[in-house]
């Protein structure tokens, strides 16, 4: 007889499997596929399962290892900075566990985990996030206990020096993001630089499919000019909307608007040239802002009537910030449409 589990418990197990897979993969679509496959296997099991959640952890971890091994070459050839697919809602059960969950789900940590091989990543997460004993980890990843300890030790050595830390005061972080976005809209470079750490870094993930810097922008002055330029190219009123959200537990913003028209070769070349000039200091924020405005205006034009345009609203970008010691240490912007389709 196959396993019989109530629908409510199946949904809880699916969410648990997704949480394990997402920390392993950083991809919403792949994690959903892994969690669903694990759930199907669970319901086809013969006989009772004493601990369904532990069973789901084992199967989703093993499936995720297989996905990572096949995806490594694809990620190594990725165009520009790679960021995980964002989650806009904190999946935590309540405020008491919000900070811990936000830390283990943050884009910063998920990017760092990309440095590890699939087995190191699995062992590290099982130990540091889910609290498994080494004997249990060994059983899940099908390695010896000694090897499991070595995997966790190597992973810690890779990550601990750079493991992200965030200011604990959520209200203060949210207020800092508000001031940062307002200063960008006002074109106030001085205020932007004061809100950014001197060695702040901006990462923009476009996958080569949207206009964005293909290299990280380093330094408060450069990031301030870029953010002012992007915000100073305002779209036509009513076409776009912004909403404050939590992105993987951190303060963030989502921008929605009409479907973005892909840039032609000449437009893409112009955009890349302008970004290069901005980076070198040879062009001011106002000049880049004009390019941004033209791109947004072009993106909002379609061959459909107004009703269709209003219906076809897409996510253009998701922005989030890391706040450390009262200043913004990192800005992360996801622009790749393939990573925003689930939102």
C-alpha cells in the first residue's frame, strides 16, 4: 500500500522540500521541480514512513546535488554577475525565526555558496542551517562520516571570512532603503554617497538579456552616479509601479511595468558604451539617465491597444540592499527576465 498523507501535511512537506532545494540551487523554478518530484516519490512509497520531513530532506538534497552537477557548466558561462532568483516573501513561520531564516536565505549567502562543490554545499547547509549530525549528513549525501566532517570543514574555510552579516534592526534597514531610493530619485549624489559604505559593491544580474552593468560597480561614488542615472530616467506616469518588499529576508523594491522590448544591436551597443563611460567618469549621471528614459519609453511601446498593455504587466527588476554598520554595503539588482517570471 502506498503512503497516505493528508493534503495539509503534503503542502507542509512540499514547502519544506522547497526550502531545502532553494538553498541548494538558488533557483525558484528548479527548486519547485525538485520539491514536486520528491513529493511524488514520497506518495509512491510502499509502507509507512516514520519521519516524512527527514525523508523529504534526504531526497531533495540528493536530487539537488544532481541538478547542481549538471548546471555547473551553464552557470560558469553565465553573462555578467550571477544572482539567485529572488523570493519576495519571507517563508518563515513567525517573527521569532525571521532573522535566522533571512540570514540563511539571503542573496549574499546564496552567492557565496556557489563557491562550493555540490557535496560541500549540501553538507554545509545540512549542518549549519538545518542542524543535522554528521552521521545523518553522511547518510543523506552517501559519504562516510569522516568525509562529511571534512566537507563541512572545507566549506566553512571557504565561507566564514566572507559570510554576510547584517544589521539586526529591520526598521532601521527599511528606513535606510527608503532614504537611498529617495536620494536616487532626487539625483542627490552627496546623500547617496553618505548612505553607501566607501567600499560598497553593486551587482546587476541581467544574463545578457536586459540593460545592466556586466561587471560589479565598486565604490560609493560610482554606485551613486549609476543609481541617480537610473532613477532620473523616469517612465511615463501610470506605466510603472514600485512596491517595497522583503527580498530573501532583506529590504527591497520591485519595479513592474509593460513588457520590456528587447534592445536591438545598435541600442545595446549604445547602452554598453554609456555604462562604460559612466564607470570611467567620462559621462555624467544625467547623460546616462536620458538613455535609460529612452529605453523605458521604448519598452513601454507595443503594437497592442491600451487595454492589452495594461493587462501585460511584468516585473522589470528586483532590488535589494545589505545594510552593515548603518550603511549600505551591497546593492543587488535582478534584471534577467528569466529569473523574474515567477513573481
